[in-house]
C-alpha cells in the first residue's frame, strides 16, 4: 500500500496530480502538431526578432528615478521594521511579554527579508532576462 493511500488527503492529492497530468498532456497534444506543421519560409521573411529595452522610450529617466526612490523608501521601511522589532523584543523581554516577543521576531525577519528582496531583486531580474537578451549573430 502506497504512502498516498494511507494518508487521508491522498485521494485529493492523487486527483490533483491526475488533473495536472491530463491538462499538460492536452496542451501538448494541441500544441505539438501546430508547431510541427509550421515550415520555415525559404525566403526568410517569417523571422521575427524582438530586442526589449528602454532605448528611445520617453520618460526613461523619470521612471528610473521613481524606481530608485521607491527602492530607497522600501529599504528605509525595512530598516525601520528591524529597529521597531528590536525595540519590541527588548521591551518584551523586560516586561515578560511573550506576545510582543513573537511579534517582534516577525518584524525583524520581515524587515530583513524585505531589505534582501529589494537589494537583490533588480539583480535577480537582470539575471533572469539575460539569456533572452543575448543574440547570436
């Protein structure tokens, strides 16, 4: 007897897995013949190239300043959350309040996580779209 059958939610999990598999197979059955049927034009007129970028777009500098200001506000808010959480943790320890200590831990972790996401987010997005922007000549 499998682990999924012994587990009470196993039926729901099996049903979800079967549904996902059927959906993926249906998509593949519809998409693969359409992709296989397309033949390249011998004249080469069906080539489409996209080069995403901010080049020539009006207001790029304004958008960049708004993004920078928003990121700075987010970093300040994250540092503020860490400081407030640290203060709450200290006051909670002095007064013996376990509830404020628990909430303080959430503020500290949330502030640290927010600062991490803000500081690494732009680099992560650049890293994810880098393969799409590399073009072979």
